């Protein structure tokens, strides 16, 4: 009946052949059923993934830990916060997450300088993503930035932050460009996904059209080294051409893909997918 | 004009119709974010009491979004069917609710009335209604559409099979599609949200779906949920486009943020119809909407998010869609904070759409930063199934690995069929029986008849 055989040379059952499909996608397929319902095993597997994604949103952000790790890399940092004073505030009022607290504004003004780039590490919607993935990414990126001879601002560690908070941080620091590393909306299969947003001439009022974004940076998604290479290339191009956003995006992707192909590395992640469902603002 | 109502010794004044509508709305985070929500529970009830006394015809001469500057308002007013409206022209909003709940409002009467109902009328009456009213009345509104099968018949519910993949991998998408078909999903559409914007890749996905549908002679339609301009271009290149997709919202400015105008949607409809790919009908537009979309584009004109959402259905209605899907919990907790708000919004959207004659389905869904979980989705699914929703989503294991949110699963649709006895589109149900995937009662067969579908996988002879 079937050409497919298992180790014992017994023809595969239909269930086994459906189970084989599951190897082709990370989607939850070939789960089996108990009557019309999900088998207990899968019910619990889903429940655990949801619990981890929920925890990623509400896990307390630990900026002091990140500051210590930055210091170990030989860099300086400073801690800032948005105008959102609690997680609930943050989730209900995205506008508060996009503007600085008065104290943080003063702190940044005091550190004002002539910087090429300000790197910001922000909790966003997943502290888990930041605690697991921000420092390894910075460590991979740092030598590439040093090779470009860039003047770096102290790294800002931002709590209760949305992407656009970087615009105000960059403006107060006097940076030509900001790179915001921020925890993305956690997916059930990816509670630890980090997003990197690059914005030239940061100032309040910019929209996402003015940014370049690399999404899904995590060990199970876009790995640190290729992400760093892609970011370094974008930073170099953005500073040279004096822009980020839609115009830069297309060319950079082509060039990077070409370069990665030369290195024989076809594993580059895609740029952030544009959902055709109504968009969520970060 | 302003509206005044006294509750005990307290007197409440609402400056205009849109303030009255906003403050009468059941609480949701998006209206708070916009600064439009009632300041107290009593103020909310005062607004509802005033709204109940408002003559329905007020909405025909008092626009919430200016006629002169908004083409959606012009569409609503210019296409209003006064003859159909005549049956309810003398009613107030409160009287309209009483009439809708009464035996006089039969499915036939409601179907004739639909072109006479503006979105603002539907939104206004929904604000006075409890969840049970929204279910009771929506259940009486049947909207039947056709392309390669018949959707929306009483006693049926269809499923969009949603086999998304984070890198649009063809084998991965095919695997999810076959798994979903083997659970009897896919009569509404097999619809992929592409990760890529590349025309070449989208063309490949269209051909992939076309081949699966042709190979097994499935009475359904495929769709890649890409921008309408992209679908038009692909049609010009000869790609097999069944349905033309677009996200839409309830104001001209919000639609501009999606890169669409009404003229462009008309162009999309005409391009789709030029293909003549439908077999039993030519409803071929697939629209998605969701409360909060206009506010997130700062294009809400001070109108509450539920009313703006109902206006989006007027946009949809103009293009005789096959499917209209409110993606209710996707946008996030700043618009709908928790399970209670998502459930209420899903019922409101479904009711308003159906009352206006739109083939409403619902992506019963939430994100991980909302205060909601799968139990809330079970509740909304059970309520919408009871209300006669045209279709829901079928996402593998309810976990969309591309869009990072949770919806309803292949198993969830089996559950609701089991509990409520809902059938699939008749042509699709017959196909599933021919394939030995379901039995005469509509239950999945024990013999796993879906094995024939495995032949679609490359290198796997059946």
C-alpha cells in the first residue's frame, strides 16, 4: 500500500505518515485527537508555551544586571525609563512608553556629546528576550562597529520602553543615529525574540517608515553573528547616505543577501514580516 | 447639536452625536486611550438613555465624520437605500432594539432591511444591547455568498485554513494545508499571510494553492493575503488569483494608511472578476478589519473605535465580498485589554456586519500581552457559533508561527461542530465525504481517509 517503511520494514500507518509531515514545519500539525479534542499531551504543551510567553511579558526587567554585563564588555551605560510607571500603565498607554520620564531626560542631557551611534537596550514586550539575547548580540556587533571607528554614546538601558522612545533618547544624547534592541511581542513558539530598530537623525514624531528593522533575533531564529553582520552593514550605509527607512531597506537586503551567499550562508532571516492583519504598534 | 439627560439630581451634557456614541460604548481600553470613554459608569448609562431616545434618521443628516472630507461617509450616505429604510424610519434607537428582538424581525425582513441600515445605526443600537441580544439578532441575519462553494447557509459554519509559515516555505505550508484539510478545514478559503512582499514568491504561493485545489478538485478558493495592488499586478502577470484581499478601515484617512482608496478597491474587484475563476458565484473580495485600526493610524476623527469599525463594513459591503473577517484581538491590549473586552467586541462586530448584510467571520484571537487566554477564545467561539458566524480561522494548534498570535485551531472547529451540530459549506462537505475524510454525519472518519491527500507531498506516493 505504501512505499514508506519504518525501521522494522513495517508499512507506516497513516498516523505515522501524517506525523512525518510535522518535520516540515514548526507549526503545530499532526497533533492527533481525543474525539474532537486535543490530546492531553498537546493541551499541556500548548499551556506551557503560553505560560512562558506570558511570563516573558511580565518578567521584571533587571537593568542592573545588564549594566554589569555591559561593563564586562568594556563599555559604559546609563539607566533610563519611560513615562510609564508600571507594566499595566505600559500595556494600556503606548504613548507613555514612547516618552521619557523627566529625570531620565535630565540624565541624558547631562551625557550629551558628539556621537555617531547610540545603542539602546530596552525591555519592550519581552524582558526575557533582552536578558537572554541582548548582550550576546552587542558582543557580536561591537568589534564590527569598532572596525568602522564609530564614536559610541554610553549604552542606554531603558525600562517600560516602546520603539519610539529611542527617538527621544537619541535626540537628548546628540547621536546621529540610534540602534534600539528591544524585546518583541512574544510568540507562543518564540518568547525570546529580539528586534533591532535603526533610526537616523532620531527625533520625536518619526514613524516606522523612517526605520530599518531586523526581527526575530534569537538562537532559534536569526542567529547573533549574521544579525550583527547585517546590522553593521546597515549602520555603515545609513551613516554614509544619511538616512534610514524604506529607501535604505531594499538595497541593504539585496546587498547583504549577496554577501551572505558569497559566504555560503543561506540562513539569513527575513526582515520583519509585514502582517496583512491590522498592525500592532510597538 | 448637544444632548442633555438628567439622572437623579445629576445632569449630563454630551456636546455632539459622536461624544454621545462614544460615551454610550461599553468600556474598552482603546476609547480610553483616545480620551473618548465615559468618565463614570453613570455617565455611560446616561449616554445610553439619551441614545435610546434618538430617532434613527438623525444618522442620515448628522455625519460623525464630515461628508465633505471623507469618502467613506459619502459612500454611506450616497448609497443609502431609503426604500429599505422606510420600514424602520419612524423608530428611535431604543425602539429599533425592541423591534430587532421581536418576532416581527424575521430573517427575510432583516435581509430586505440591510441596505437601509447605515453603520452608525448598527453601532448605535449595538451599544444598547447585551451580549445575548447581539447573539439573538445576529442569528436571524443570514448572509449567503458564493465563489466555488456556498457560504453562510443556516446551520453551517466555514473555516479559513491558515497554513502560515515564517519563511513562506512551500513544503511547510503544504504540510499544514494537508493536515488542515484532513480535519475538514478550508471551505471558507485556504488563505496564507505571506512573510515576503516579493511578487515572485507570492506568485509561487498562488500556484501552490491552485495546484492543490485542482489536484484534489476541492470546491474551495485560495488566497494570498497581500496588498490589493499586488493582487492586481499578479493578475496582470497571469497568476491564478481566486480572491482579492485587502485590510480596510472605517475612514478615508485610515484607508490611506493602508494604501487604499475606494477607487482602488473597485479596481481590485474588477481585476478579480476579469479572471472568471468562480464556479457557483462571483463574490471574490476578502476583507479584514479590526477595532482600533483607525485610532492606531490616528485617523479616527474623535469617533469611538466600535463605530469606526462598523463603518469599515460599509466599505466592505460596496464590493460584494465573499468573506469579511474581524481580526478581533490581534491589535493588542491598548485597544481591547482583556478577554471580556475581546469577547464583547467580537460579538458587536459580528452583529453590526450581519445586520448590514456583510458575510461576517471572526478571527477569534489574542496576543500574549493581552489579559486573555484560550479559555476566553473558547467562550467567544461558543457564542459566535451560536450567533451563526459565517466562518472562523483554522490555525494549526491555534498557534500562528508567522504572525505570533493565537487564534482558533483545527480541533476548535471540530469542537463547535460537535456541540452545535454545524455543517460545512455543502459542496465542501460532499467533497470531504467523497474523500472519505468525514462520514455521513459530518464527523471525521476513524479510517483517516485523509491519506489520499498525502500524495500532494513531493516524493510521497499515496
